[in-house]
């Protein structure tokens, strides 16, 4: 699951087309719909912390967690001390917290890095363990449709003044795993180019299978939405948001 190490420093450069502001507004609206308007939130797979910081600006007390030391280093460099964000270098498959949180979020297809249903179930169980009574888990997943029809066997290239990249995709329908072979060429101050290369693997999941795993973990399935929608995803949805709620712990009496 190790990823985003060699070229973590150029990740934000080539992800500048991601609408984080709109994305965070959508996420915050779902959180408020679920009754989560303040308190401690965990951003699972936070990367360079862009979403973490936006949620902190919205008034949440944020914990950002990622397995990549390099990505977290960039997140901490960009942090405003007033935000009070706590960053933890941990693997989501075996993370530990000192206490429970009101909500856990995981976006930008971080959960697709879980290689099989057993790993996904393990993460769901861990999240359930660290949620407050009635707390919620909101996460997204790239769909099988996206891997099969949009990314699979497609090569994406981009050339900019700062550098260029080549992104080759290979999708295996049998394993439902998409292989990303990514090569970046970044222009240095002396005019020469530095090469970064990594291979990533993401797994696609059927929505119904995810729902079953949510319920098997002890969480309550609440809903799943198509991207930027509050309706059930269509067959050609490229990303699905899942909402699950903790439902077995008892709130302390006042």
C-alpha cells in the first residue's frame, strides 16, 4: 500500500485541477445532514492535507492521517499553526487513536488502495471502534465503471512549463485492480529535468459488496450517493460516496 513517496513533492502541482473547495462544501453539507457540525474529525488518507485544512477552516478539530511520510511533511509545511491540526503517520489498515472522534472522512479514492475485501472490512471495523456513539464515516470510492470504461488501458499525458507526466493505466477485470504507472519529469532550476516514477494499485468494488461489508463491520449503512449528488448513483457513476453510522455504543447519561 506504500505510495506517494518519490514524487510527493510534485503531487499538488499536477492535482491543481481538483475542485477541493466544491468538494469540501459537498462533504460539509453531508456532515451537517448527519448532525456533525463540530468536534473532532479524522481525515483518513489525508495526503498533503488540502481537505484536512478546509475542514479545519469550517470549524472542525482535525486529525490528518496518512501512510506517506513525504505527503505528511508537505501537509505540515503548509499548515497554519492556528488550525491546530494533528498529523499522524499511520497505515489506515492498523491505525490507532487515543480516543474516539465524531466522524471519519476519507476522500480522493484513498479507500481504493485497499487491495481486497478483507482489508476493507478491517478498516471499517477500526473506524467503527474509534467513532463516538452515533458518529459517522463518509468515504468515496472510484467505481468499477470508471476503471473499466474511463481509465483502463488508457494513457494520459500532460506537458507544462514546470514539467510533464505520463500516466499509463492497466485494468484487470478478473482481479478488479487498476495499475497506475506514473512518470513525472520536473524542471529543475538549472534547466535539467528530474524523473519521478511510481506504480500504484487500486481496487474497484461493487456498491452492494461495500454495503454488505459496512454492515458486517458493525456499522449501519445510511446511504450512498453519486458524485456531487444526493441521489443513488447511476450505472455510469465514476465515484460513489458511502455514509455509515456507528450504532452500537451507548451515549453516556448526563
